[in-house]
């Protein structure tokens, strides 16, 4: 066809232009609105109602939200209007459920007209708002003019809202792209009603003049009640609370889990069974298991699936020119949903995927989309929901896992000291523990991740375990080491040097926790493995000798302990020299043996050892401090009480200055000083020190720890004197 053609289509007619022969048949059904008596209806593209909330599954009971609902109910009180409220929060946190509950209250008890519009995209918003105008009295001519562009559609809608014969509540649901509302001026205020917006977009600049109300996860008890509301026969409230915690108390996840449990037929699970399967029982993927709950509601809407609901936010970030936010969220998914120190994000550089200069912008995008939130506290932290992170993690392309895991491991190493020092109570250290364990779990599950990256992550956990131990946090240190060994064995040999070191750290933690028999047994196993794998003179083997000696003293096996320490001293002197730091540490151990001939033999050289440490390491180095304390103990235990007093006082002063009064080794120094003072007849001062030790041991170690019981015996003995 070479010439031009003029044509016009009426109604839903279409115009075709083509070359060659075309055979086209079209059926146009005019006036096909539903009416009583018709057997079939034409295609209907309009809205069925704006007077009823279009929600997937209405909540039977809205749990918690007490303060929030009180505030919102006040917004629909008589003669109240001209306000806009914005409910913002992570997808699945229950914003629509809150809006639905307010809608029901406004229409049934507050004598308001309720108007509900889907604001997820421009077409849905425009269609819904014109339907609102029609509801409020707009004529067909006005609506046709607005649809054809002859009249401003938003002006028409708000003109009729302003002149409504009854007060109203207008809900604009799922307004996750605020530009949809801003373009055309669809969101306004009116003295005749209240507007309520639900959105994931938390940035205040999108909502000028509105009152922002955050919707978060539920408290533990209310989250458990949601599960029991949906599946009352599946288990107790306590069992439901455990499942709720596993789901991060996210309303969407709770609703899916409860729906699944309530609709099982053949072999219904209990709450406990469901929780076990969420943790990988029966080989189940937890996200797939959650999504099965959507089938019971008869909906496949991706907003109601935990596997895809957050994709709306990620798509929005990409559309805004922030693809780096998606990369950053994938990196965060390598860790866990606990508070994450922001310093862990410092210095990230993944090239074109996430450059160092774009990390701040990428993070701001996640915050604005409610995918993460800042956590107030002593350490500046970031938090993302655990279910979100699990969902994002499972969707990471296989060819990107290696790079993400390697960066996550390097970031951990960067914030942990290479050689953790005693008494270093960096508050970030404890916060890093769940993230380090989660990362090791990820990399051992991902077959695409190299052994080298697994080793990097394992090294990071080893640093963390040492830092926790030297900070006096023995129980968390034991947990980290235990879980690290179990996870790393999936990819590394049980004889791998890192796993041997982890097991040796576990034995040390057991000793500090007063579990002497367990510590001895594990130390023996590790020593045997080190001798077999590394050789009898290897540094790790000699370290195990010193470790095994420690629990042997309280178990009254002094001779064997002394022999092990002498073996370590001899071996380190031979390979490292007499004044190497590790040799000095081993020599110091000989001053801490039980009273007897061995101690008397060593105390004569104690002054020389102290001098060596001061000269080689400095007055306040931790090795020097340990030697000073052990020398004071040796003097006291060999009957040189007067000589031990200044040494004990000096050791306590040094420990308090270096480590603080609550550090476990400081309690050791105070214990010794109290015993020296008691032996010299200075009972009142001895009692003061013993009281401080008892109180401190109870706080730090607990009332049943052997060292706590020993301190109580000292105090009782001093008081009797």
C-alpha cells in the first residue's frame, strides 16, 4: 500500500494497515456490562467496586498494632479531615491489613464512605480514581472528557471528593512507586475526608505534608497468636512462638505458614514439625515451603509469595537507576537478619557491579524501599529481615555467588583484628558472630564457591572466635568454634589446620567455662591429631601441650601438667629462642603450677623471667602482665608471703589499668591479693577484695562455676578469721 489512508475508530474498534491480503474477523460487544438476567457477559475491563477493599486474604483478627490503630481511628473521627497518612514498611509486614482494618472501622462505626484504590501503577490508579469520581457523583460526560484528555482527571476526582455529601476514607493501596501519585497530582488533601496510603517507599521527600507511620514486624506473643488464629489445632502458643521467631515475625510469612498448617489433609504437621522443616528438615527449601501456603488462599499473586514479593522493590530500584542496590542486597543476603555493624560495608568495591563510590547511594535505595532499616544503639547497625535475605539468597545467579561470597569474607576479615588482644571488648565483635556463621553456612552450601573462598571465611571465623575468647566472652566463643567446625567439615578435611585450631580453641573455652573434664578430653584428641598430622615438634602441637596442662591442674594431675609445659618450653626454646614471645609465654606457665617441688624449682628464676619480659616486650604487654601475676602467685605459694605482697598489688594495678575491673584475669589478680592480705593478717582488706571477686565471678561466670565457688570459700574463710 503506497498511498496514505485516513481512518477513525469508534469505541473499541481498531484500525489496521498492512500490505498484502489480510482476513480479519472482530466481534465487538457494546454495552456488555453485567445485568440481571444475562446468561453471558462480554469482556469487562473496568472495576467491580471501589467500595470494598481488594485484598488477597483479609485478616481475621489484627494482632498488635494497638497504638497505630488508635492513631488511625482518630483520623476518621467526626469532623476530622484534610489529612494524609502514609503507612510504610517492608513488603509483607501487614500495611494492607492495617488499612483494611481501618476501612472496616470507618465504614461500619465511623459513618464514613470507604473508597479503595489500587495505586500500584498508573493505569490501575487512574481507573480507580475515576471510579471514585463516578461514585461521588461525576456524570458520564465528565468522565468521558477526563478519559479522552479534555479535562484534567485528577482535578475532576478531587473536585467531587471536596463536594462529597458524606465524609470519606480514601485508601491508596500498594503505592510503591510514589511517582505514580505525584505525576498528575493524584494525592491531595480535602476537608471532607482522610487519605491513607500504603507503600514500601519510606523516603520522606516523597510525602510532603503527610504523617508517616512505620509498620514493622509483630511482637513475639502476637506473632504466635496469628499462627494459632489460622491453625488452632497445630500446636501450643509456645510452639507457635518458636515458629514465629524462625519466620522473623513477618505477617506475610505467618499468614502463609498458618494457612498451610490449617489446610493439610492426609498427614497434618504440628507446629514443631513445620518449624523443623523450615530449618531444612526432609530436604525442604524454606521459601518454597512458605509459598505453598499461598495455594490455600487460592491466590498466585506475587505480592503474596515470599519468593517474589520483594521483586517489586528491586524492580523499582533498577528503574530508578540504582541496580547497585540489588547487588548490595545480594551481598547482605550472604549474612543474616541480625543487626549488622555498618562498618562491615566500609570499603566495599565490586567493580562495575558495586563501586566504592556507589555503596552509600545503593544503601540509601534499600532504606528508601524499606528493604533495610537503621538500628539505633551504641554501634551503628543495619538490619534486613531474615526471610527477605533467604529469599534473595536463593535467587542469586550461580555465576555471581563466588564474587559475593569472596567480598563478604574479605569484609569480615577487614573489621576483625589480625591478632586480637586480651581485654579488647569491641562491641562490634559479638554482633558479627551470627553473620560470620551465616556466611560460612552459605559458602558451604553453594557448590559454586571455591575452596579458597571457604578457607577465607573460615579464617574470619577463627579470628572472631579468638577475639571473643580474649575479650572474656567464652560461651559465645565456644558457640562460634563449634558451629564453624560442623559447617567447615562439609568442604574441608577434618585434619585441615584451621579445623585443628578451632578444636583447640573449643578446648580452651571449655576450660574457661569450668568444664575441666571436657576440656581435658578434647585437648587430648587435638594433641594426638596434631602429632599425627603436623608432627611432635610443630608449633601447633606445642600449643596443644600448654592447653592440655591447664585443666590438669584443677584435676589434681600436676606432674603430667608440668611435663607438658616443660615439653613446650623446650620445643619453643629450640626452634624460637629463649626470649621469643611464645617461649616467654610457655616459661610463664611454669610459675603457675600447683605448690610443690616443681614450683619451688621455678620460682628462683622468676625474677629473671620478669626482667626478660620487661626488656623484650615492655612493662604493660600482656605477656609481661601474665608473668608478673604468675610470679606473685609463685612467691606466695612457696611461703614468701611478704615478698609477694608488692608483686600482687602491682599486678592488680596493672591488670585494672590494662583490662578493667571486670576482666576474668583481673579477678585472678584480685583473688591472689586477697589471699596474700589474709595470710598477713590484713583481714578487713582481704574481705573487701574477696567480696568484689565473688560478686564479679557470679556476674561473669555464673553462680555454679568452680571459680565462683572457690571465691565464695575464700570469702567465708576470711570472714571466719
